[in-house]
C-alpha cells in the first residue's frame, strides 16, 4: 500500500480521490491508459490505504479495531478489477506493506483466526485470500477475559457491590441481567468503563427496577457485549452466584432480607407489603382471603425452624393457629397451636426475649398479668408452657415486640398506656424486663404500631405506625435512651384503607 492512498504495480496505477460527496479509488491500466473510478464510501477517509495485487485492488481503513462506530472500510477488502466483485480479507487492518518480491502483507485480524500478520494472495490468480503467517494470541472478536462475580454475595447489611466483567477491548456496548432462579425476577445492569477494558456496574442489591430487594438464593447472570466497531459477533456469557444474608430478617416472609408488613382489610383479605416498599412507595401483594375468621393476627418471626418468618392467628373461639412461612410471601396450611387464647387481651411476638436465638411470644391476660411463651424452634409445638413475667400490665392497651432496639443482645418491648404514653421495657435476656423508661407521649394517635425489624438496612430495628390518615415509620437508633429517630412518612398501599389489623 502506498502512502496517502497511492499504489503502483507492473500493470496498474491506483490512487484515492476525495470528492464533495464520496471517496473513490481511481485505477489506470498502464498498457492502455484506461481509467476507471471505484466508489469506496460517502465520507472523507484521509487515512485510507490501497494496494494492488494482480488484478485486484486492495483497500482498507486502519483504526477499526479500537473504533466506536462501524465502517465497512475497516475491513481489508479485495476488489476484482475484472468481475467487479469484492471479497473481505480481514475484519480490520492496522498496517500493510509490500515485500520486495511483490507479496502483500497486512497486520490485522479476523474473527476466525484472531490478530496477527497475514499474507494476501490469490488462488491461481482468481480468488483472493489472506492466510495467517504469525498470530499474536489476541482475539479479534470480543472475548471475556475475566469477571469478579463471586460465588456467594452477602447482602446482610443492605446496599450492594460492584460487579465487573473484563473484556478483551473496551469498545463494546455491555448489558447484563441478574435473574433469581426461584422467582424469575431480574435486574438489568448499567455499565461504566472503569479500566482499559473493565465494565463495572454498582448493583444496589435490588430487583425489578429497584421495586424489590434481592431475594436470597440462587441467581444466574447473563452478559451480552456488542462490538461498537461492528467487528465480530456479539459476545455472550453466563454464570451463577448465590445471595445470602445472616441473620435472616425476623419478619421476612418472602426471603429477600427485608421485613414485611401484614395488613388485613375489612373484607378479610390479608396483604403483604415489603417494608422496602412501605417506606419508598409501591404495591403490595395479596396473601389470600378468609382471614376475618381471626380477631388477632401476629407476625412471630421464625418460630418454625426455617429461615423465613411465620405468623399466628387467633380465631373467635380462642384457638391459636400457626401459619408457617413458605419463603415466597405465602403460608403453608395452618396447624393448631392450642385453645384458650381468648383469655388474653394483648399478644406480642417476634422478639427473642430469652437470648437463645428463637423468637418468643408475650401475652397479657384480662387481669393484667404478662405471660411469656418461650419459642422452641419446633413448628409442631412452637411454644413451651407459659411462665409468669409480672402483673400490672393492664394499664397498657397495646404491646409491641420490637427486637433489640436498646443496643443489647436480647429483644425489647414497647407498651402504650391509655394516656398515649409510650414506654420502653429493655429485655434482660431471661424473659424479664428492666424498669420501664418513658419514650414519649401522643402515641394514642396511632391505631397500630408494629415492630417490623430493620426496614432501612442500618442495623437497627424500626417501628411502623399507622393512623386513619397516614402511615409512618420510626427508624431505630440503637440507643435505649432515645430508641427511635424522627418519624418519616411511609406508604401502606393496601386496597382497602380501613384495616382491621396490622402485624
């Protein structure tokens, strides 16, 4: 190839001309002086190189390997001056030279054989071809060099992590999808180039366009990279990983690490709302109908020995029933815990009060005595025989088990008296409580308070509160002297706003 698009052979002379609307190669037959013009493109291509090999004009535009837009001139092409046919020799060309004995060599690459030095020749003077003389070991097509997707991603404290795919070159349009195997829910990632060929996305630990926090369990990742220069096919790759959290959120019914809120409407339908949505807006899901047979529903945390939360419900005959969570937001068929539970005015569950790793249950009878039902971890007999905690609890019209909001290891309890004052009872870890501490007044404005667990992923359990005109959540601080921060507006998107109970 000559400089600035000039080439000479024993039979022809060729050069490049740039017109106002197109670029052409002009070829003159030396014996006859005949001149012909061969259109090459409609753009100015000042770096275009041409060569002559027998009855073929060879042309190509260097720079295609790193280009970010396609151009047919990037391919090293042979034009048959006899038949007017074009044959692609290389997918891209970097440089070229003519040997002293008239052999044409080009530095470039093909998707089939990769990068290297190619010899261009003709098969009996008819069909041009390029054969690899010396390869560099580099691929011409996009290739996945490596990735940093670990086998296990721990999302215990919320947030996410960087996920990086390293390619053989950076001029690519990359997309990746994370798919939860059990539910089929996905998240599509957006990328930035962080190194010479590393494509990184900050996965925030969400799914479905940030409408869900990521479920625990098995995932498949699928990556697709399209070459921006049009050289080579689209690269696809896939792999697997697992999301885990430790420990599991106590009121998590769908195994995604964030606690859920249960609400029953006046029609007896039970709804589940992820606390992620209850805080950040969103829709909740129908669990099922027929729940108006119960006068009390209480989320218990894991009392059945699985990783997701369960609930208990008391019917109007005083029978307590256990619903084991299935881990997908629904519940297994109920099992009978026992009768006589209509003797209790208040039931509070979901806290580990005995510091044994199992959720316990509290209940106040109509004479004001508080009783502890220690969790066993066995769903067939989820509670041990009751033990008396103390009397005088009849002054309270609402008890809420909150988990550890005081900064100790065991669960705590908040109680609202008839004057609307909220009191904190710090758990001692043996099923009893320290002397109460006044938190504040005006809590009688709320119809329900629910210890939903850590809804904002800061490591401290929070409190959800509901009125007839709005819903709020109080972020936990971890400081028993001021266990809740300033309330924030929440969203409880239940179809019927007149709730008969929350849990």
